C-alpha cells in the first residue's frame, strides 16, 4: 500500500497556528494526506486553540505539542509548511528532509493583548485565515 504524502506544519511552539493547520488539513483533505505539526521549541497546545476548533466541530482532543525532531530524519515529509515567521529562521535546516517547503506566515494569536474576548477573537481569526489558506492550497495540489 502506498504511503500518503505527509504534510508537516511548523511553528515555534506548536501551540496554536501549526496545531490549527494540522487539524484543519485533516478536516478539509480527508484521507488524502497524513497531517502533522511540530515546533522548534514546543510547549503545549493552547487552550484557545482547542476551543476554536471545538467551535467548528473539529475534535482537538488528540492534539499534542511535538518537537520537530520527532519527524525530521525519521519519516518522509513531502510538504513542510512554516506558519510563523520565527520558525522560518531555522528552516534552511529542513533540506533535504522535506520535498517541498512553503511559507505561510500568520500572526501569532497568543500575542494578542487585551480582554479575554479579544484574545478569543484573535484565535478565531487565525483559525479562519488558516482554513482559507488550506482550502486554497488543496485546490493547487
């Protein structure tokens, strides 16, 4: 049986943007790809990441923060997609582990200041922007 192409979303902490992208690719691509995410300096999945995915009916219970070392050099990565600017600084090290490397920098919703509702809205906006990018990319590949 042929292995599905793996898409690895990369970000600094693997707490928000890369987790959203992983979950949204699974939702919109079905079984077409193996979706994963990792961080250069992983922390933990942000609670608002889980909340905004739950709001749209995406099960986020299995998401966990992972280090890029769990993937690179150990599994084939067809598409490495960097979703934050800071992680981009270390991305030349991805070659030759990823066949294709894309850069989709999104603002970090964790950096939003202000009331809880403003923070939640930042996560929703990032989720929606990533969903739109994922859907557009799926039309191209």
